[in-house]
C-alpha cells in the first residue's frame, strides 16, 4: 500500500538524482521560450505562508507551459538592498538615528548589511525544495551584485537621456528616524489610525486690535513655520463680536463651535476676497521679518468641509502649502531637520521631536501650552485620523520640503494607461480597479533616498559649474576616473571624483536609489542587459507571466510597468496572477509574537507538500482575496485529495497484479460507466486547459477535487465487482484514466502526479518531461453524461429520503419507481439498484402510493416498507461490512482467505447466519477467539440491531 505523503521524499530524490528539472529546460521545445519573472524576496527573514502561495503559483504556471511545449527558465533572485536590511543592522548595533551610522562609518555599515543579506538562505531553499517547486537557486541573481547594479545604472541613464529624470525641491513625506524620503507607494502602505490633538488658533489682525481670524489644524507643530493664512475667495465669512473680542470664521462652519461662539453676535458678513492682503501678527517671532509674509491669501484648495474655512500655511510642510508659497512669494521657514528635531533657534522648543514615536502628542502639547499662555488658543480637541507611518520602522512620517530626483511619470502616464489595457489580470477586476486607479492617480516618482545600502544614483555633479554627468555603465566611469571598479555601492563610488571641463571637481550626488528602482529594473538586470544576453532578452521581452501579492499592484507591478513604458515604450508583462494575504485562523495577520500560526514545514511533514499546494490553490487566496489558514480545513483537503487518490491508486495496483500497463491506449468501450468516466476525464482536461490559458487557477484546480471524488465514489465503487473478476475493459480504462490524470495533476500536485506516472510503462522518464494531455471531443458522450447526471440526481434524492426516515443504505428496500417520461436508458436500472440497495427498479407511467420524491422536473417513488426478509438481508449486509472492516484492519487483500469466526448468544443472529449461509465457521466460544495459538488474530465485538456478536479472523 503506497502512502503518497511518505513517497514524496522519494520523488524529490529521484528528481535530484536524475536532474529532471534541468532536463525539462534542456528538452526540445518547439514552441520556444516562455519568459517568466520571479520577484525576489529578502532572505533576511524566514518564509511564511504568503511567500508559499506566491511560490506555488509561480511553480504551477511554468510547469503547465513546459508541458505545452515551451522552454521555461526559472531563475531565482534575492532582494538585497534597502531599509529592511539596514534596520536589521541598526537594531543589532543599537542605533537610534542616522547620525549613529555616519559615526560608525558608511563602509563598515554597508559591509555589515552585506553580511546579513543572505542569513536565511538555507531555510528558504529547504521549504522551496520540499514543496516541489522547480527554480534555479544555485545561480540566483542578487540585487547587490555588480552585474545587476550596472544594469540598474543603464536603466537610469536611459530614462535620463529621454528627459524622464529631473531634480526638484518639494514637500514630501519623510521618515524622521530613517531620515529619508519615501515614494507614493511607501507612504500609502503605512497608514494607521492614531489620536492627534487638533487646535483652533487665534491669529490677531495687525490693523484691528483684538480681532482674530480663526484657523484649525491637526498639526500644531507646524504653526512655528506659519507664514500665511489661506481663505476661499467665494466663501462667505462672518465677523462675530462679544465684549471686546471679534472672531472671523466661515459662515457654514460656525456650527462646529456652537459652545464657544454661543453668545457672539454677527457684526459683519462678507466674501473671502475682502480679507485678501490683510496682515496678522505671527504666533511665534523666531523667524519674523518684514516683507511678503504673515498675511491673508486666497487658495482654491480651501473648503468648508471642516475646520474654520481658514487654512494655516507653512510652506516647508505640505505640498499645497509649498506650491502656494512659491505662487505668492511667501517666506520659507524650516524650523526642524529631516530627523524631526526642532532647531536651536526655536528657543522654547529646541531639541523636541515633533512626532516622538512613544508619544506623538508630546510636542503638540508643549506648543498648546505656549499658545494658552499667550492667549492665542481658541479651542482644542482629540482628533482620530489616518496618519502615514514608515512601512519599515513604524515611525510617524512628517511632511518635509527637501530636494529629490524624480522620474517624470506624468510625462508617460497617458501612454502607460494605454499599454496597460493589453495586460491580462487574474482576477480581472484588478485591471480597472486597484491597479488601474493607482495608475490614473500616479504622480512623479521620488527616487532619491538619503540612505546607504542600495544602488546609487549614478550622477556626478560639478562643485563649480553644477553641470551633471550620468553614467550608464561601469566602463564609462572607469574611463573618466582611471580606476578599476569592482563594486559600485555608496561607500566605494563616493570616493571617486574627476575633473570637470570647467576645472571644477565632479562629485557624486550623495543619494542612493529607491529600492523599488532595483525591483522595476529586474527584467534587464537579472540578465545583465544590455551588456550580455542582448539578443535573447530582446526576442523574449515582455514577459508572458508574473505573479505576486495584491500589495504589489502599487509596487512591483507598477514600477515594472512604468520603467518598461519609459525605456521601451512597451509592456513589461502580459499576464498577471494576484494573490491575497494568508491570515491566521483567527483572521488576524500571522505573527510570531502572537504565535497564531503553524510552521509551514510542520504542515508539510504532517499532510504532504501536494496537499498543502492544493489547499492553497483551491482557496480564494489565489484570486486576490484574504484567506484564513485553518488546519482543520487543511486536513479535510488532505483527505479529499491525497487520501482518496492514494486509495484509488492502491485499489488499481491491487487488482492489476503484476501487469505493467502504459495507460496510453483505451480499450473498446462497451460499459456505460467506462464511457462516462472517459467523458468526464476529457471534459476535465478541456476545462483545465482553457482555464489555465486564462490564468484562472481557481477554475483550474477546483475541478480536480470533484473528479477524484466521482472517480472514487461513483466509478470505482460501482465497478468494484468487475475489478474483482479482473474485467480487462475496467482495468484498462482505469489505467488510462490514472495515467492521463497524472499528467493533469503534474502542474498542481507535481509529486503526486509523478508517483502515479511512474507506476506505468512510459517513454518519458518523468511526467514533467511528457506532454500535456489533449482532450478528444469524440470521447465526450454528452448523452451518457446527461443520463448519468440524472441517475446521480435520483441517487442523491433517494439517499436523502432514506436519511430522513432513518433507514441505512445497507438496509435493502424492495421497489423504486421512476416516471417513464424520464429520458433514461433502461440499462441504468441495474446501476441504480446496486447503488441504492433496492431489489427492483421500475419505469412506470403512474407512480404507486409510495414515498414520492421530487427530482428536478420529474418524480420517483420509493417503497420504504421493511419486511422480515428485508430486515434479515440488512443484518447480513452489516455482518459482511464488519468482517470487511476487520480484514482491512488486518491489512488483507481480496486474495487472502482467512478463517472467519463468530460468537454470540443471540438466537436471532445465529438463525440469520445459518439461513443465509454466511462464510463463518460454527459458533465458537469467546475464549477460543481470544486464544488462537500460532496465529495473528483480529477480533471485534459489535452490535447489530441491539444484539451483540464477536467477530474474529484466524490468519495463517
């Protein structure tokens, strides 16, 4: 008896010893290459279920297209750069801020990063190989290698030469702990709900004593950098008075301050344009100067949705603010560094962090106390809102004006949207939904990062004339620097300078590249294009297929697409499968700290790799939906797939005996069950073939479970008597079914497919070197399929009626009547009688007065009357069932012939055994059953109709 789970290791060893993966790539492939990109993971952590889902998807598709006649190279990659690695090293060093790294030395820090990059490679290789995934991990591309980084430089220069790279000074989100800018995607990834302090502040007009214009803000720390107040020209404002105070607020927003303004009277109503140009006293005088600031200006982004209808403007801390500052010529005040700490000039608050991670409100509280002391606070409130945090270190971000290099996405956006229409997505809604909307809303991409362990921006700038020189290869830099270059990381190339034509010194700009630039350059860099593999790359670009998690719609999928549009005016890929997130059983994110998930290797050891693969492939996670991993459901899949299939296989192996069949040829089919199962097989192949070419893994995988179920519970169960007498049509049909099924299974459950395939005589060494089976329309008998569907509907309805009336299937019944209007061949009567344990099946014009059952558009009638004779036959069935159960427990097959014995005091059971001539020896004492000497013995006490009986086996 073969145990598929145990057999998996043997198959893995067979693949390795015979180099089956290599042979699958080297074999003749008339249809040519099928290009597939594998997005690289970090090896700085162990793989989790999310990685496994993506890895399985990336194994299924290449295996399928290999069997379709293509060559599918599968190159592994490692993501080596960026904040994930830097943060690991910082944590080990106890570093709290960027200056700690600079103090240590960038060279030493980068080398520490290099040493940590591949920490868990062995763990990755272990689980990837155990899952049966084929991918070349021996010669991976690594984003930190010179060849890869040189191609990244080439990509950068291509964009630069097409005028798609530019430098600008803008307000962007920065991480104060990492002290670097972040991209639009990185900011979008890190939003969290937090409680902040919102304040309404009193700005006193210069020419109207004790008249205050009210402004609301959720970032009190930015008030120090305030240089203007913005209003809407067409918004209606009120001047409200009480005692000696007057306040100005938008008319529509007075309701927000009912309590504070309860007794105030309207003294004036006017349009916002009447306020333009009025000056006010600054809240803080650290940076005050006479000139163009601290006045009221108009802005089209001011609304009456919340606040007071007056927006405080701090040009250094917001995109709208900065643009308005440029337009109006406002003073620019940056009262803190990129690290988030307030500069010494701001005496009362110097050294405070504006968004301290442990208490985000601390500095805002200090500023509010100052405003209260100066009589400038009108009101305050707790304000819950979604706020961006660093996606890696979890620090609250700040909006901060700084310089950066950008990719001019807006220049190519229209073309990118046009080309994206040619990409096939699964699930399809991602195309116009999550990806399409992100594409429509895309802005220029900030690619500068003020960090260390990454590909560098290959721009050298003259310290005198400010001219730039961009390098697209190492040889270009070697030529001007006269140095041999083997590494182009920051700590190496920052030392390389050369003379400008103006006699100044060309120095590399200090920033490194956003790591997503590495990722978007991966198609070219993994091949060291265009320095190597030029013809091969250009003949196969764009890729046929990629796959990653849904978060990558705004990341890898997006950056691949944009760079390809920018440098090739092309797609980067044609087909995409997007998976969702695998959650813990409780619906929460899987977390080591919460200890809420099982080790993937533990699941593989327990249930086998293919059961895990199938469990994930039939789940909604492969259709971009989140999915909770539940071991109980995993176990159910193991039973429905692995256990049933291995039972089918072992059944076949038992009855075929020593014969070794090819499984490629069908006998002449006469039996309706054989014709039916062959039809079902060809429909299965046809449907999976179509679904796989649509990249729909759900529609491709789920039918496998259904087919295995009907093969076991209908075809084999109803053909069991034919196998017992070694009916050659049945044996050859089952051999054909299993051989073709092994090929269909190969992409999805590659180990199981191989186990079954190897039991047949084949021209190919492995199922994975064989062709995908072709379905044949002539073998699909639609009449038989429809008739068998009706038969199974009748069976289901009758079983339901039995259950409702408490009558077991083993209890024979006398008559089932079927309306003769049913289009069903009379030959199915024998099949129905055997399946339903009914002595006679009739087709009649008028049904008798039995129990009526509705079956779709017709009726059947079942006689559920139990005669003494029928009851006795039911008991016989029970006895046979228990004996067969004992035989199975003893590990016997149909050819083994033990002595069967019993002991009972029940005259009722004795008479039934005697009258029906059941193959049992005479009544024996219980002691005899328990004391067979020299024999292996199995015995069991059971109850049949409340009567006790001990059944035993004497096995020689």
